[in-house]
């Protein structure tokens, strides 16, 4: 069993191209003995965003606090603390903080996503492919 405070887990910048003002904490993963899923906590600063991207696996998101929007392709959905989001495999998506406070959310992904590529889709049309751990 692993029991710890989220604050005790190191926070890292999201380095995938297209991210701005976004950090992640890998709370639970394979190295903790979790055979099926990884749990991450993202924190997006005001005006920040995750990359606009897609990948061949689902993930489930629970918004802890703050307000923002999640983009499903070209469709915007407002989000706030208490909301639940399912991102389906290969669905183009992006999270943006539209408020003046931090946007925090949990994101669960299958461990089978390790080293599977995620493809960025910026507005300019350039496509970059990076590994999930990048």
C-alpha cells in the first residue's frame, strides 16, 4: 500500500511541445506496484494550457479545483471543480485555464500507455510526436 500527501510527490514541468504553464505530479504508477493504471495530478497556472494532442488510449479526468475549459477537437466545454471528463482514444483534446486561480485535476491513464506516442496538433498545422513520458 502507498499512502502519501500529493505535496510529497515531486512536481515536474510538462515538457511536451505545446504546453504552457503546466506541471504534473505522477502520484501512482507502475513503479509503486500499480499493475493497471497511473494517476497524475496536473496543475495549470492562469492562462496556461496542456498541449493540443491525441493518443491511442483513453483517460479519465476529475477536476479538483479551479475553472477552465477542455477542448474536444474544435468544441469547447467549460469545466470547474467537481467535473468529470472522459477523453476517448484518439480524441483531440486540450485543457486550458481561463481563470485567475490554478486549475488542478487528476488524470488516470492505463499503464499500457507507457511509451506510446502522443501527437501534438497546434493551430499552425505542425505535428510533433513525443513519447508519453516526455
